[in-house]
C-alpha cells in the first residue's frame, strides 16, 4: 500500500523509539533503514526500560513484523545480546524479525580502526561512538565489505580473512595498542547465531508486501543534522539519515512514500563534538540535562543541551519533506518561567535564517525570541484542548515559524504519555 517515514530532525536522541513503539500497531511492518548500533532507541513500557540499538522499535508490539534493511550496518555481537534480551521478555524474535542479506557486517577490526582513528585525532575528535560504524561504511562504499548474506557462503572465511588482513595493515599507521583474539572469538560465535535468524532479500520482501496492500513504517536513526551530506559536516554520522535514505536503505521507490513524520525535542541536545549554535553552557543547560536525563542511551555520555533551534528545524523539514511533527520532552520544560527559541542566526553582523555551508567553522550568534513558560505539569493532560494556553501559544509560535503542524506531543517517556492534536491515519 504505502510507506510512512519517521526520522529525527535534530542531532539524534529526539525520542524516535517511543513514537515508533506507539504507532507500530497501526502498521504491518516496521523497517529500520540506516545506521547501526550507534543508535539507542529507548522504550519504557509498564515502567520497564528497553534500549534497542539495531532491532526496529516495533519489536515489543504484537502486530508488526520488523525488518533490518540493507542500509543498516550490523554488529553480530551487539545484535545477539539485544535479541537475547528481547527473547527474555517472552517475545518470539524468530517470528517477528527479518534481516536483509545486503546489510553490511561490522568486523572486530572495524571497531579497532574506529578507536585508533578517533584517538589519533586528539583535540579534533568528532565524537564517534567507537562502534565501528564509519570504517564499515567506508568498506561498503569502497566495495570491500562483508555482508549478512556472506555468512552462509562457502567463501565466508576467506573473505573475512582478506578484509581482516587489510585492516591489520592499516592499523600499522596508528600508534595504538589492541588485542584482537578475544573479541574475534566472541564475534565468530555471534556469526553462528546470526545464521539461525531470518535472512531475506529485503527489497523483494518489502515491495511484495506493499503489493499485497500492507503498510510499512520506516524507522530512521540519529538525526537530520548528522546526515553525511546535509548535516554539520565533518561532525556527522556515516549514512544518510534523511528521507531519501529510507529509499536507499530499504529498496523502496519514492512514489511509495506518503507521510514523513519528523521528531523534534522542545529543546535541543547533541552528543559529542561539533557545532551547536544554541548550546547553553550555564546553569540553564545543566538544569535541562538533569531534568531531561540527557545522557546517551548508547554511550552514557552527557548530552549538550540548549534552546530549540528553529532555523535548523526549518532546514530539516525542507530537506526531508516533513508532513507533520511529533514534539518530545515538552514536559522537561514544565518549571521554566521563560522559554527561548532561536529564530535567526547573526553571522558577521548579517541576520539570516539559512544554515551556512560550513557550520563547523562559522561563528554564529543565535537570535532568541522569548515566550512565557507554562509552569504546569504536562503529564496530567491527555487531551490537546486541555493543554495550558501558554503551552499552546508556544506550539502555535513553532508551527507558524516552521509552516508545519505539530500533531503529537510527548509528555513523558512512557508509551501512553502522548497527546494528539491530530491522530495519524495510516489507511
């Protein structure tokens, strides 16, 4: 039938997992289309927290099948642990999870190369999660990768050894100590586990299901401002996190896409290095981090916090063709007397709403608009019309600036903490 896409509009950590989990029962398939175990999608169900790194966020719901697409890079060790955790919750993963044969494998030496390269950068580190993501995508584009479908090939061992030897040769460039044997043994054990899973030709599978009238929700990882082409380069991830990445990462045509749901926090966060125009290096930033529990789900690193950046959001909406917005973590700002929103950038005494070509090396002074805080616990509201007037005023200001409707508001981490201005009509 059609594909809807859900993705992040900021620097990741927008709360995509929760929204996917809530929407999942309305779809036949949830399909992850890019990234790898650098993602951390957190679900809180009946007070129990589950963090997913590779498996799509629909796995805890009854209805949808879950597909890891060809655009994803997979660490079999991480995937094995993740599946074992999901299975311990009573979920039959073998009936619900399918993996593209064209997805690329993260090798032990990819992780070592990632760590060695990041260490060599010194003060110029980009903030890698050290999961081997970048070296794996480099091998993919260099036509030197190992794919999921290769694990059942008689040539698997020879292909693996060839790539490993290449990596070991590259590692001689770095003054970096490492031990390969132990992590390699665990990795090879996980490869055997991988063979027991449902490995599919995902592009045929997904298009055949669409032809049968099924619906698909494509799940993105990271965020638009980390896109390899359109993000804050070079402080970006190694894949296309935007709408077009869903087509490439799943093998679906753009004509199949209906809704593009963009997820954004009511403020901004960023993990690792890189430009962040609205970052608050003061008590306000610390308070947002404390109230919001802003620590990376994958790395545990504290997130940098700041006010909402509307020029960056408008840019992300343009790039993605966003049709509606889900705003998360609005409840984190419950107790603030005043909320600020960046509406413009001042660059060399020129005011603009456009993202500069080289954001990483451009001095930006954000221009803020102040709005009244709502000073009310949003968690107690379940109907849109009952929300405080001051909060609705904040939403109205954001919607008018972005020329895009905010249809969902998350007021807490739990699945049920959602307020709808307009329910998503899947069929």
